[in-house]
C-alpha cells in the first residue's frame, strides 16, 4: 500500500510513525491490562502487566499506523488552514 505525501510539511510519515510508536504501545498495554482486570468479572484470570506489555508491541504496529495517519491528517489540515 502506497502512502500519499502530497502537500505535507513537517515530519515525514515514517519519522512520525517511529516517534509515536512507544506512546501507542504504552496506550495499548494500559488498555489490555485494564481489559484483563475487567475480564475477572466473568471468571477469566487477570492479565499480568508484563504480559500486557509484551502483547502490546505487535498489536501496537497496526494501531500506530492508524494513529500516525490521523495525526498526519491533523498536521496537514493545520498547515492548510482548513
């Protein structure tokens, strides 16, 4: 899949992706851990924090791609004044 780069200023998509990746992984890890805590209500054992963190690294890749697209679009809108 090719990503369009027309009219962009500031950070390129790849650098923005790398910059946001750790924040995205952290958010995914927190959400997974909280989901594991809520799952205890239906009898599923709690998800340990380290497991949530390890699972969040591969899950963070597609989530970060979506977040980076969203942030890039917001940056482009701000640059264009719309």
